């Protein structure tokens, strides 16, 4: 760039990029030697929050994002604004020096937070990411499309799974360690926060379904509940009769359910290693597994015939559930 002043503005620089600048003077006899070189680093681009991968409960949230930058950055900062008690600066709390693209943040129960993420390097902080709102009314997760059997379809909001009459394949998909292939199922995102987590599943009492939890490495060719890595409630409907099983490692207790649930409540209790099922419409306890959770688990859902399952999460835990 050629200028007459002793300063100039340089525009259209790439974010998160190191530049070297030097200056020469020029008159009729030619250019001078170059000045000493100055190194300048531009600030990063703002990160991109992965809203469908955020996990939250009443006291914490796992926030995930993409860097938004081709080159590595030094760290990230998560900024939270609590709607009920806004600060003059617009920030209620900041978590700084985060080295990776996720952070588990402790929060207050029954609040709403607006969350932003910034990337930082030696050139300074990026602009804020687009905001995401988190509610700590209850536990939140979404269905993970990367685990989904090809015969299933996940809704745009990630909370409904559908198996249609027409969506079939000419042959069974190849075995996979991440995607269900023989069992027509899908997992929810990992619930990586200790404590108690509650969600409900809206079901059709004429549809064959299975709901429960499983470890991430559950065999994707097995039925849910057919191994020691999953705990599930299974429903079968035939000849106007309902059959319910509570399956773990192919074993089920002899339990009869007289009122068919249309909304199933599921309570995952990491602290006491229990998984409980409820008929949410009539506040009825159905069954409780005593589990061995050696690591965190995923919610899981299966449809053996055409139908749909709709998940309700981010809801307060009902009073009748608190006793289990």
C-alpha cells in the first residue's frame, strides 16, 4: 500500500491469522531500507454453538460448540446472562480459559440463561457467538441422528422419531459400531451430568416400542434390553392385548400392567444407580431397575413397527417421582 500520511488502515484481514508489517519511505532517489518488522495477530472468528448437542439439567449444562476458525485458538470463554437478574454489563457469569470446544457449567435450578461463547488468541477475543437459551427446569437432550437406524426419521427439533410404512430398505444395512443396523432404534445424546434426570415419552398404545437407557458401546445389532449394556421397557401389542417387559440382559420380571400408559415417565438416578419407569398420566410407578452405571448412559428408543415416539424433556420432575 502506498500512502502519503504516516499511518494507514489495513482492511479485509483474515481472522485468527498472523501478519507481518513493515514500512519503507520513498523519494526521488528511491526507497529506503525496510523498517523493523511488526507481528500482528487478528482476533478469531466467533464460535458456533451446537444447540442440539447441549445437555442440561436443573443444576448444570454441558455446552458444545465449533471453533469457527481454521487455525487453532488459545482458549474459549463462555458468557452467561441470567434472565431474572440481568447485570449492567450484560454478563452474569463467565467461564474463562476453556481449552476445548465444550464446557460443563454449574447453574441455578429453574432459571433461564442466555449463553454466548468467545474464542481468544494473542490478538484478543472474538465477537460473541450467536446466543442460545438454556432452561434449567429439567433435563434436556436431543436424538442423535448419527446413531439412527435408516428406517427411522428424526424431526427437525430432534425430539420425535418416526417409523413410516414406506421407509424400508432392499437389504439390511452393514454392521456399525455407531449406528443401529438390525435393531430399529436411535439413541439420545449422552447425559454426562451426575444427579437425577427425568423425561417423558409419548407413545401410541397400539405401537410396538422400547424405551430406556444404554451405554454408548451397546451392540448396535442387538435388541435393546438383550444385553448387559441396556435397561429398557418394551411394549408389544397383538390381538388387542398388551404385553410389557422390563428387560436387562434378556431377563424380565413377571409384572402385569392393567392401565396402558400413553405417556411414560423415565427417571435416571446416577447417584443411586437406579432407572425407574412411570405411567405419567396417572402418576403410577411401573418398575425400577437397580443398575451398575460404570459410566454415563444415553436414552434409547426403538420402534419395531410403524409409529412414532415423542420426547418431552426440560420439564420439572413430578412430585410422585421424587420418592423413587
